[in-house]
């Protein structure tokens, strides 16, 4: 049976009677519904329900007053490089974790403003590392470069698989070069690190574990090679593993990969003596393999469990990094709004989903500060489907009844809007009414934008701060011919 309050998306649940009074409940998949055909649905020749795609309809008087209040309460800025961040830094205060979002994975202004805030946090507040919504081994390649590491870098090129433009772009490259220069003036133990939180790099992580063990413990390396060999048939298409693993004809690899992780953790004292940083890397890769194996098994159903597993993995990775870098360490997270905003303040919670933002609030309380981003129109780098070529697409004007529409109607092109520390309690109260919010990932489908990219949220409970760019541009992917001739340590090589 389908379960859920959302008319567009619900959870397919199977209930099986076990005894007279007990039932077994299995969450199978997310399901979406289309309108009925025939007498109870759309009739031939009858116009389909209107889908709002324009901002031409005038706002209601109350909405106009809210937009005017936003204009009075916000902190406008003309350019990213000259924006006064002092008030923002004061509001962040002594927070240990700062979550910096984005409303798409391909908007230049989001990346550049995020980098500007990160630089200020590093220089003025001593933050220890940046953790991104990216794969651990690829980010480790960048970390090797920015911290001038002495051990050999990984062989692969960082972030060379789909969606390549998400991290291999000029905006990220500029920040990475700045971070390397910043670290060059610091002692090795004080250099700012760059880490990945995500779990999609299944086979690069396996390779990292094997390479490490071959150097420090060849016998264990051979055991690991045999255990991870269970996953070898799925190297080209890890997602296909989920389909195979649910059948009785194929035994899952869960036991082997978890056993490998436990044995690595059991040898922490012996291995960490060689190099604590490298041991962190190998343990995180082994943990990633274990979680990725489970992720690919359950993602076949499209269940919310796959989302929760992924965000829980990213949060646990963040916790491990804070532990590794010490009790005084402080973290900056770069991830999509849908990950860093509090899921409890969105319709995600109705589907039983949580995210990094919610877990951070529950764990760190007021020691976390979350910043969301938004835009109305412009261009974005995205694809029409997974593994499809990148396109520079036009972003459609925001829908009425959305927070984006209110910000657009404020007529302030760019601004910061304090939410947690606002001096306008009347405005915050008005913004507490749930509204639509837009989210564009690596895939953008303008033709079905309402269903594909909007969700209900309460902005004031989702974020502590909101940064607005009325018109934005797509990120600039790295041009491969500009990368030729660079040193082997450069993470974005050919």
C-alpha cells in the first residue's frame, strides 16, 4: 500500500501478517502518481490543470508587505568580493560547524560566495578543514595538494566522473589554489585540510585500501583483495549490484566488507604509527566501502533509506574528522541546501528523511550555523538525465507561493538575510508560514519544475541565514587544454 501525506510522492509499504496480532512492515520504494484517466480523471478535450510557470501573477497585499520587510531587514551587497562579512561573522560567533549550502550544483555565485565566506572563517576564526559533498578519495587528492603532503598522491584525477562540473570548475579551482597558498605559510600541523563526505567512490576507495595495505601489511592486503573481490563484477556499474543482491542467486558482499573494516579498526595502534593521516584515509575508505555496499543494495528500490544512509554516512564522516583534528577543531561543510538545511523544517520529514543539517543541530545545538542560498533566474550548469552531457540551462522564474518569489519581489538584487539573529521578529514570524522552495541538483528538468524541483519548507527553521542572488550564472567547467603540463600533484589534471 502507498503511505504518505504528499500527493506527488509516497512510500510503497508491504505489510505481512506474522501472527494473529503481529505484522512485518517492509519499506519497498518511493512511488509517484499521475492523474487518473477516464471518467474520474482528465477528459479528452478538457484542459489539463494549470501548471504555474511564470511570475506574472501579482502578489497578494500580505506577500507584498513581507517582500518589503525583507528589503528593509536584509544586508545588501554589490559584489561578492567587496561584501562586508563582519556582521555575518559576528552572528556565526563561536560556532564549531558552519554549513554552507547552495540551491543548485552548478551556479557560480553560490560557489564564489561560499569560498569567500570560507576564506574569512579560516583567516579570522581559525577553522580547521573544509568538508564537501564529494567523494572521499577524490577530495583526498585535493587535500594532498593544498596541504603540501609528503606521501605520494593517488593516481586518478580528482572528480573525473559524472557530474564532473560539480567540483571540476574554475570557481573551485580558484579556492583550491588560494588554500594551497594560504597553507604554504603555516607549519604542517596547522594547515587547513580539504575532505570529502560522500560515498559514491566505491572502487576508488577499494583501490586506496589495497594500496595502503600493500605498503604496511602485505598479508592483510591479500586478505582484503579476496574479500573485496566479491564486488569486482560490478565495477563498471555499481548500481547494478543492488539488483543482483536482492535475488537469491547472488550472495551480497555485506559480511566481507564489514569484516574488513572491523579488522582495520582493530589494528589502529599498529597502523597509525606509520602515519596518522594515512590511517585516517584508509579507515574512511574502508568505512565508505561498507556503507556504499549497503547503499547500492537499497537504492535499487529508491527508498528513503538510501537517502538516510547517505546523509548519516556524511554526518558520521564529519564527526570522525572533528575527532581526528582534535577537540578545538572547527569544520566548514559545502553541500546542497537539501543536505545542510534542517530536514525537520521541510516536507522531507513527512517522508521519514533526515539530513546532515538535522543531525548537526541535534548533536551540536547552537554550535552549528547553517546558511542557505537562493536565486530567481539566470543560467545553471546541469544535465537532463544522469550521465547525460552537461548543458548550460536557463533557470525559470520562481513560482508564486515560494520563498524565492518573495526575495525577488523585494527588488534587492543581492543580500544576506539573518534568520536566527534577526532584529525583525515580526518578519521572522511572517516567514514561518510554510512555502515552496526550489532545489536544483545535477539534473534540471524545467518542464516538470514544480514536481521535480520544489518542496515545502519553513525557511526560518531550516536555516540560520539566507543569501540571495536574484540573477545567477552557470559555473565554468575546467577547460582540459588549460590543465596540460601541470605537475603530477595537481588534483585537477588530465
